[in-house]
C-alpha cells in the first residue's frame, strides 16, 4: 500500500472532494462525530452538542439521505463514509481529531482510524459493533422491508420498541407513546434503507488490530438493538481499549445516561491533544 503526502502529513489514502452536509459548531480542537443508521447529528448528539462545542470544534457530517446530504444513488460503502468523514474535517483546516461514533458510526470511526491513522487521535465508540450480530441483522432486514413497503409508522414503532428500555416504555402513557412514535417517524431520514443496508454488510473485525489510538468503548447494557456483546467484542479487539458500562441503558440513551456518557467522554478526551502537523 503506497503512501503519499497531504498538507505535510503522510497518509495512506487520498481524501475525496467533500460532499456531505456538515454541521460545524464551537471552537477548539476538532471533534468529529459519526452518527448511526437512520440517524443524524442532532438526532444522535443533540443533547450534548452545546456542551461539547464549548471547548471543541464539533464537526458532524451527515451520511447520504440524512441532513441535507442527497440520497445515494448506489449502495453505501464504509470506506467512502470514513473518507468523507475525515475530509469534512481536513477541508476545514483540522489535520487531526478525535472521533465519536455511535452504533453504525462506531464502525465508520474504526474504518477512519484504519485508513487515516495519522489524523485520528482517539476514538469513542458507543453501542457499536464490528459486524452485525444476529439480532441486529434481523432488525436491519425488517427495517429495510418495512421502509421499502412504505410502512414508516410500523417502522417507527419498531424503533421505539428496539431502542428504548423496557422501564422507559413501561412508564409512558399511551398518548405520550403515540406522540413519541410520531416524532420517531418524523425524524427518520430518507436514507434509512441505505443506512441499514450498510449495517447488514459492515465488517470491521480485521480493522480492530490496526487501531493504535486511545479508545473508549461505552456499552449500554440494556441495548436491545445492538447487543452488549458486540461492544465487548470491539473492546477486546482493540489494544488497550478502555471499556465502561452504562447499566441498563438502552440503544438511545435517556437523558441521565447521556449525562453520564458526557462526563465519561470529557474525562477520556481531556488529556488527548491534537497531533502537530509534520514539517513539509
């Protein structure tokens, strides 16, 4: 595999022309966000954007069919998403950055670290997976089937069932649950089918041994969409990865769990400085 120089830094893969819709907020070291399938930057990180952007330049690209990024005209590829993620930061003047990935975004983040090791300084992987476990694989197939049939209401109900904890569902009144389902349906991006098609094809198991940066793996132990074992496998495959559990937390973190997550992420990232550019 040949290497080449970009902006005074050695890199293994050429970066593409950026074409993703990108949210940029804050000031300071760059913090790159990788959202999940059927998600968005606000959908996955909205509760923490303002806090993280107090001392970071938060950069959040939207995959095809999410945000204002056009829907893909062909199947998505993990390499392309990873390269676009990195390009979105580099073209804004940031040579290095930590990457926060959630769910599918964890696989995107791992692939970015594999393809661009001189740029990625740290990884935070939440509710992630190296390859779809049987539960996630079945869910992805069902999601694609419902979406292609135009059954978005049924898909929203499945999302609430899969992504919220039983305790949270038990305490919601029928009227509030209906409102939550409606909100979930409204928030589903047009690229949902493409995202979950990629979920069913992702495999970063071989990439894990190449990750050589500080890595925090956060495991919501009550996740019913991406089983906790998937996160444990991520941590086991990455040298010296730090694993922390959020007891009982669901795939979509409730506000108290997200507050705990934010504290853990801040503590983890605090000592990690950006990589200084190499001399030309």
